[in-house]
């Protein structure tokens, strides 16, 4: 059993930034910064409804998930070519490396693009090439997870899966995102069953704005191996026990939760409660360009607001490795790096 060194509060933000970590809940389209949106719009001759970068950034004022999604889809309209998807992914991966992310599992929404007439090939191939190049350049490992948009039909999800299967070697799993309320997991039971048969890993957004019943549905009907968000689980004691017993990870996104008013005050976030209950909770950035920060900013602001300390920092980073879809040997190597980072921080205290 590893004994976590206690790091004084003043040094904790530095440790949070320096410690190795995995990011498991990040929508690549949600990493599009206004500067890149304008650059791609100019390159592709796409007219935007905003005069400049500043006016677009000022429009990032959301009151709920739907108001965010409206501008999210508008921003994605500039993505047309394989080079666009490559540039977007490389920009995120470079930031992730700077935040000491050693592994990332990146969500992408092909339906957001195919609905605009963009073929599947440039989407997946551009993202895949960026992942390959980033590992060569910086050593960061990554996987792609294809998400189905839950406000659309299951028939459209099945069609999307068919279109993506020629590129099966380039993505490791599938997920479910977009408007949660009114779109329960059972709506997508057939397509997830097919994905399971194909050997794809399965995750699903549930329990962000939706009730605990959506988390049960994601587990029982979609056979999800991870729950994205899942913060509403605290309202169901039996569900909390199941998540603990089965080591089902939750990919929690603190600044997203605050921005979308799930927890209007970050000091009220239930991450300390999730960890105290023994759940495999993790910290992630969701849509960092829109929600006010990449993964390190999520860590630093969450810890400052909740008063969590060294033990929780170590547990969250260790959880991120446990929750990842990589071989156990890699997880163990990263745990070793994590313990070295804590030892170094303890020496400096």
C-alpha cells in the first residue's frame, strides 16, 4: 500500500500541474479556441456571425447544456478538411502535454460533420494522424472514441457506425453525448449492443443533468464500462454502492459542471463526496475552450474551492490511469511516475 506524502497547501497547485495524469473526457470539437476557429474560417472561406475573436469569446456565456451546444455546433462549422481536424487535434494534444497528460482518450462527434456534408474519412484520418504524430513528437499516447449524438435517432447512430467501420482500426470505443434530458440511454440499446459485439469499448454520458436512472440505464442497457459525468449518482445509495463495488469509473468535469450550473459554486462540487465513497472518480476538461480551462485548470480550481489535499490529488491521478483503456503494464508504469512526482514534491516541501 502506497503512503501518500502530505504536501503543504501552498505547494499543492504546483503538484497538481506537475503530476502525470490521463484525460478521459474531452470533446475535441470543444477544444476549438476562437483564434483557431477564425483561422480555419479564413482558410476555408466560411463566414462567421461574429466580427472578431473577442466577440466570439464574449458569446461563450451559457446558462445550460443546450445554450452551450448551440454555439458549439456553430464553431464546428469551420471544420471541413482532413488538415482542419489534424490542426485541431494537434493544438489540443500540445496543450495536454504541457499539462503533463501522459494519455488521453479523445471524444469526436462525426455526426456534427457528416450532417454538414463532410465525409467520415477526413474526420477520422485527420484526428488519427494527429494522434500518431503527437506520440512521436511528445510521447503522449491517445485513443479516439466515436460519440453518437443522443438528440438524433438510433437509426442515424447505426448509419454513422456503418460509415465509420472502414476506419475501425483508428478508434477504440464509442460513447453517447449531446442533450441528455429527454434522451435516455435505452434509446440507443441496439447500436451499443452491436458495438459490444464488435469489441468496441463503451462509455456514455449520464447523470450530468439527467437523473440517476440514466446512469442505471447506461450500465444495464448500454453496458457502459465508464460513465461520463455521473455526478447525480450521489442521490441513489444503491447506485453509489454498485459504482464502488464494480469499480465503474466516473469521468467528472468540474469547470463544465460549474459553467452549466450543475454546481453553480465550485465549492459545492461533490467530488470530495465521490472520493470519500470510494468511487473511481477522475478530473477532466470536457470542452475546455468553452468552459474556462484545460485539465490542470480544472484540478487547481477544484482543489482551491473544495479544500481537498494530497491524498485526493494522488487518488484522482491514480484513478485516471485505472479508468483508462490501456494494458495494465502501462498503468503501472504511470503509477510509478506519479509516485516519483509526489516524492519530488515532498522533497521540496
